[in-house]
C-alpha cells in the first residue's frame, strides 16, 4: 500500500514543496494548514494532476482540532505513516519589545503545535509498527538569532523533543528527526529588501539562499525506508552557514 504522510503548514513555502515532492515519490498526502483558501487551491491543483492529496483545515495549536484531523485523515486514507511537523510562524521583536501575546502565539504553533500533532498521530504509527516523525527546526534553534527569543526557544525545544521521541519510539519501528533550515528563498524572504537578501547570501559559504525543494528533499529522504537508521538527528540545510 502507498504510504500516507501528513504535512502541516502544507499550503505554502517549504510545506507546499514538500507536498509536491512526496506526491511525485508516490506518497499519499494529507495537507494540514490553517490557510483554507491556499490549502483548497493546492488540493485542487493536485487532483487535476491525478495526485492523491486532501486538504484539512487545522489549527495545530488547538489540541482537539488536531485530534479530530488525525481521525479524519486515518479514515480518509486508511492509515498514517509519516508526520512532517512543518507548520510555523514568526513574531519577531527584541526581548525588550516582545509582548506576551507575541511569545504565546509562537509557542502555541511552533512548540505546542508540534506536541499536539505528534501526540495525535503517534497511536496510528504505533499500530502499524512503522513510522517517521520529522520536525522543522532551524539554525536559529542551534545558534540563536537577534530579535527571535520566542522563535529560537521553540526551535531549540523541538530539537529536544525530537531526541526524547527518538528514545521513546525507536523500538516501535518509528524514527524521529529534525531538519534545521538556514536562509531559504521563500515568499517571506523575497519580500525583504535586496540588501538584506544579499547579506544573507554572503553569510553562507555556498554563496546563495537555499530552495524550498532542497529542504523538501531532506524531508523526503528522512521519510524513506533508506533512512531507517537515522534517529534523533538534527540535519542542517544551510549551505554551511553554521560552520
């Protein structure tokens, strides 16, 4: 049977690229995203091409909603094999200026949301005796970044949770890994001033920004059978930025 992957934050950016990559690899995909219009448009695009994708409107910060989405996904596809915890937001500010609301919003999606999704999906993986849990971290979670107390805390947190889950789930046939992108060309980056983008490119030894497809390719590898002995790792996709 074809494997089934849930990709959170799947309607745009890295998530969208991952949806398309998994579908090309023959994986059925459940697109989870809070952005209903974009999610439905991507689902329609995939179906026009005969690709097995379904969109579910999900706020990953809402535990009850995530539980229901997992149930609906399993019902629709018959199984769940892979969870890509890709959804994330930023609310940047220096600590001096950061509001409790900005802190709570980022923690809710980037950290609690990952907990919610993994807790909801794990029983389906355990029942199959095989699974892949892959979570979006960031180089910011490894090395910090000015003005991102909330974001860095969540990304360091998911790296820690990944290590715990690798220990807890390994004997169940389930691996847990994290991917830490550096500067990736997304809509958010494209909206920045040219001089800022140039500075970002110059910081990496590769001399360029990464692409969403390059991150999606790492997700795809970690979700494969071939990656079965990689567990508890955090793989940087940053062009050597953190050397």
